[in-house]
């Protein structure tokens, strides 16, 4: 029984883990990489058609986005997920396929004019539809015997509607082991959905580390903070543009905006309109309304029992067609625009940024995590100009963010989730975090909490039966296509990777008796940095 780490290892997106138990093969998550990648991910070690099962923690594209590609390559097995996740994937994977087809068509037109070969989309709408037909909905806390080798249970992770941590019991011969895949562990006290649920424990735990090196700032009064931004922006005659993830974050913002409307907290312009400009977000909101009993928290249920829809209010507008989207920016009245994607990498939000970034009276409000290399991250970190649709746009709008609204638990919540387990894992694998964060969080778990914690790179293989490391992944850096340097040789890559791994080992032993280690670490770092340039 072997686990191979393939994606979201020393990186945040592209989650994928491969399990081989006897002659059965499964993967946990099959995510698309988003934003700037640092390391080359290893390929699935077997053909897609040889995979029997996919166990899916939740519907976000960085966990589900490559399932249609698996189907395109021959996968015909079953995809197990919660009911809400299956419903969300039915719209999110179709939306992703639409984007793939649209971008391929656009690139093909340019290529054709240049006399080059046309582009093929990563996958098509037909692949996405076929992927959704393979999905098997599972209830929370229900133990499912998939086959003799795999037994699974989904537990609410509190990150997104339908999100889960997955307990997988694997059996080969007379040996059984239990592995918990954390998925994305949610932030506590969020509106609408429940807090993450604790688990009994396992032999092995894979834990995410998105915020493994930091604490969320003191939780603000989100309604009050949002009302302040609305009042200040509307007083200037501008728009509040919110790049918002279509699933989860958009619904949370609607929840806050309903309260602001109800309590008349925008004095100078109380009848302001709110535009949800995302067909995906509109469909996702309908999925939220279909999963009230299984997923909503007590406070939200109280509203529903009183006959109040927590996601609707006067002045709420939705735009589905392109013409409706264009009309939003032809309306000069101050307004709120909620549009996807949340990291500004694609979708209609880029058009709204084009129309509002240069306006000093408008506000761009970020309400979610912005991955390294994304347009959202660049704007949030102070870019003075950005390029949109081939045009340089000055960043003159006020840039704001609501701190602590992340859908991920911070370092304290991650540790709390792990420490709540009655059975202490014999090994903890730290995944789904930025490069240094994975090592920082693994070190924290070792030094301060006594866990045998390890942050694997893509390609790492581990024998679950014996507890032995079979193969350690090598962190091969992605080379920029725009780089004019020679392509490094295999020997170079291996030498650089060896230096980086040696450096990591040295850092894990800092503070020991041998002070020369620190000096040697600096020398290794300098050498790696010099060669990596």
C-alpha cells in the first residue's frame, strides 16, 4: 500500500495524491494548478484508464479541475464526493470547460493569423459532462465500503459548501491502515456553513498549510467594515468592485450585504444596487439553497425557519448574458459589483477592473486569498499598472481587503484540528502550502507539538504498511518560457535540487550544538541562488 504525492506539494494549488493498494488504484483530489507554479509536478505513474476511483474533498477547481482531463485520457471509474460537491462540480467543471474552449478558440485565431498550429483545449464540455456522470454522492459521516481495499468516510471540513476531510481505510491482505486527507480546513465562525468537524484520528494525516505560518488578524466586524467601504466609496461617486470566488465567497458577501440593507447602514445612498455578474455564482447560489439541511449552520437555519432567505434582498441584480454584463459599466450610478474569478485570472471581473481600476473614486475590495503570480496578488501588493486585454491600465482606485475573511483556518486552527484527534498519527504529511510555509509548519509540528511531520515534494512515495520512505521527491524548478538562459541540464537540476534538499535538512537542525551548520547553510543558499539565476 503506497501513497505517491503528485500535486500541491510545497505549492498551494493542483492537489493530487495517488494511492495503490493491492491491484486497486485511487487518487484523492485531481486539481488544476492556478497562479504561478514553482516546481514541476510529477505525472500520474499509471494511465488514467487504470485508475479505479477518485475521492474528492471539495469542488474548488484546484482540487477538482483536472477530472475532465482524466476522463479525456480514459478514466471510467467512480468519483466519490458529498452531495453538495457533486452538484457544485456539475456547474464548476462545465464552467471550466467553457473557459478552456473559449481560450483555445481565441489562441487558435491568433495562431492561424501567424501561420502556426491551432490550439486544442485541455478538455471540452463533453469531457466535463462525462466526468459529472461518474460522480457518486455520499452523505457526511457515512462509512462507505468502496471495495475490499478502500473504505471511506467524508467529514465536514467547514471550508465550502460540501467540503470534507476524507478518512480512507486501506486494506491489503491482513494489514489495514487509516489515512486522513484534510482537504482545505475552513475558518471558524464563518456565515452560512458549519465550522470544521474534528476527527478521531488515523495512522497517517495529510494536512493543508495554506496559512500554516501565520495567524488571521483579529476578526473584524465584517458588516461594519463593509458598510464603511460602501459609504466612503459611494460618497466619492464610485463603484465597489469585489473580485469574488463564485462559490462560497460570493454567497458570504450577499449574506453581509443583506444585513447592511436591512439595518440601513449606508446613509448617503441606501438604495444602492448590488450586481452579481457571474452565471456560475448565480447557479452556485441555487445549489446553496438546495443543501440547507446538510450544510447550513445554526444561525442561518434560524433565519430560514423565520422565512428569511439569507442570500436575497431589495436591489440585488443578476446578470447572465454578456449584454447584461456590459450594461453594468454603462450605468453611472454607484454600485457594488460582485464578479468572478476571485484572483482576477479570468472571467468577467477583468472587464470590471478595466473599467474601474483607473478611477480614483472607485474601490477594489479583495475578500479572499490571492495566490502568488495572480493578477489579484499583483494589485493587492501595490502594482501601479496592469495589463488587461492588451491595454495598460493605471491603478488609481482605492485598494482594500477584508482581513481574516479567508476560507482557510490559520496556524492556530490547523493545529487545533490536528490536536483534537484521539488517536495520534504516527506521521503527518504537510501539503497545500507555499514553498517555505510547508517547511515552517512541519517544523512547528515537530518542535512544539511532538509530531513526526514531513513536507514532501512532488514524486515522494511512502509505504503505508511499513512506514518507510520509498522515494523522496526532487524539487525541480519550472523554467520560465521567457528566460533567455540555456536550459539547465539534468545534472544541473539534480545538483541544484540536492543543494536545496540539503539546505532544508540543515535548517531543520538549526539551534543544535554544531554552530557551523548555520554558516554552511548560508554557503549552500548562496550557491543555490547563484546557480538558480
